[in-house]
C-alpha cells in the first residue's frame, strides 16, 4: 500500500494510511526488538528527534543522524526512532526537492 498511497485522492489516502497503521507500527516495533534495542531507548531518541526538529526546523535525515550521534545516540537507534515516529505520525517527511521543468 505504501508504494501506491501517493496515487490515491487525499481523503482515500488518509483512510488507507489509518487502516494499515497497526501493521506498520508492529513492523517498526519488531525492528527495534530485532536490533536488540529497548522501547525506552527508542522513546528517548524520539524525544531528542522532536526537540531537535522543533529547534531547527526541517533537516535532512543524514544531518539528523549526525547531530544525534554527536549527542551520543547511535545511528541505528536514530533510524529506528525515525521509522517509528514516522509510522505513528509524530514526524512527517516533507520532500523539498525542486522539480526541473523540461
């Protein structure tokens, strides 16, 4: 569904996204367990993410990883926190790429 979600009308996309939330969240939580990290560690990283983005505004994911790594968070934990926060709707991705007209 995620690969085609962007092709749906907004109202239908919102419904489809909500309908699959528990599966996507489950997969993100399973990835945390599989990586050997605790929910508490990822919750702490999520709080740091929200604080960082609240202070700085939008950042590239590599910049987020670098800044949180400098604060002592492993990149793997940051990535897992980003994924879970994305799936839960805590964070969003804003594509700020520019379209080049032919």
